[in-house]
């Protein structure tokens, strides 16, 4: 696939969504093992005081990764 022909926005959305889904699944799986149960993971990540932080981390890392990878494939990679 020729990434140079893709639009920057299309590349960004693709990288952003893939990273968001995979990173969220990975983080929740690690949370289950750390908390010892699904209920513990839910309390640790989705409690009233934790949900905002969880979402901010997920979206900010996905935003950074999407922008970086889209820029790399569009403008740097030969």
C-alpha cells in the first residue's frame, strides 16, 4: 500500500483507532491481572474518580501515536 497517496487525516484516523482499541484492551487485561478480578479492574479504572483519568490517558496516547505515525508514513518514510 502506498501511504504517500493516502490523505493525512485518513492515516491519522486509522492509526488512532487501531492504537486506541488495542491499547485499551491491553490496559484492561493488565488491570484484571493487577486487581485480581474483573470487578477490581472495573473499580480501579471506571470508578467515579478514575474514569476521567483513564479516558484522558487513552485518548492522549492514541492522539500522539496517530499523529506521529501518520506524519512518519506521510512525510518521512520513503
